[in-house]
């Protein structure tokens, strides 16, 4: 079955997960970095059309394949779009050998007690059912931690695991993403609390499904080693969090069992005006560097 092959790939295969899930708020910045200024579009529909064209150019590039990119996280509009006449999830898996995931959160609440919880998502069950029909393997949900507040971080983890349980009820694998900001005044302290809370939550999870965890690359190397080995953990992945690509890769190499799930660091240097050959050469360079940091540890 396709789901079994996807599970084997995500659980065991060397490589990394590409994050192509910029949503409405981050899309103008992504387009600007790509060489498309805000003056190039006059409506949200134009903006989303342009970002979809960028993402299709990425996933159809020769270097973007399951040889090194084992999965890709999509924005909802990307999931609903097409690439070369197929739905994007079908194209990724059938033509590129890349497992499709979906970003499901609807943004963040304002910061309270040093954290930002996810906003309510009343239509989530409908979205999850649709995603499963389209061949999506798993999901990703992001919340944010700024300060080492134990009670607030416990609330973040509780919300993440509750949504994860809802995701799993649809047969999908949740990627829980409680991001500790790289600019946190006490990133190390917040990460230590987060690790302990995640381990407690893993130990008390209902059911028999597995989850994935996406975290900021920690200040202390191998901080999440016990999470990597936990029987309820499918894979530990890292966000770049604003670190430049070289720094993110250097930090990632120091964390065993952790693979990349980069967005900005992966797309750095890609330009709309490049020829297809130039575009793929730049993308290939980024992919090779991130793959190396995910696979070859120090």
C-alpha cells in the first residue's frame, strides 16, 4: 500500500522534509526574496497564483526528488492546486517520490505569558478529511514559545498533542511544531522545559499512533535525544528558524537523529528571473547542503 511505503520513507529514509507552506502572512516576503515585488500583483488571488507558480517550479525541478527530499509540507492552496495536470499531492508522490504533508494551523493568538497558542480551527475535521482523500500523509501545526514560562509551555504542548490526536483520528500523521524563537532571551531555558513537557506528553499519549516533532535546532546539542528514541516518535525534524543556511546546517550536524524541515534556508537564492538550468543548479546546491547536514553528523 502507498501509505505503508510513505511511512517507511518518512520513518527510515535518509533525507529531509522541504517546508513549502508559507501562508498568507508570509507570502509577500517569500515572493520578494524570490524577486517578485509587491507591485507585481494587485490582489490576494494574484499573490497566491504567483506563489503557486514558484512552488510548482520548485517541485518540478529535476533536483527536487525523493532521493534526498523525502517529504514536503504544503500550504492548503498548494494542496488544492495542480502540477503538470495532477493534483500537487499526487504529483509529489507519484512523479517525484516525495511524501506530501499539509500545514493545518490558522495562525497564532497574541503572545500571553511568553507564548503564542494556535488560533481556534473549527473547520479542521473537514480539512483533514479532504486532505486524506487527496493523498496527504501527515500534517503540521505551529505554535511559538518566546520565554521559559513552565505553565505556558505546558499549555503549548497540551494544545499541540490535542490537535495531534484529532489529526491521527483521520489516519494522518501529525507533525507537532512548538517553535522556540531563535531570538528568545533564554532559548536554552525554554528548550529544556519544552523537552521535558514533550516527553511527559509522549508517555501519556492515548491510542497507539505515532507523531513527529518539529523544533528549533537547540542550543544544547542532542537535547532531544530521548525524544528521538521514544517509541511514539516517528521522526524528529528541525526548522531553520531564521538562521542562515550555513549556520543552520552546522547546528543541525551536531544533533543526531534530527533531520531538516527548512523553508527560508531551502529557498534562499532562488530567483524568478533565473533560467530553468540556473534555477535547478541553485536549488540542487541547497538540497545537497541540507541533505548532508541531515544525514552526516559530527
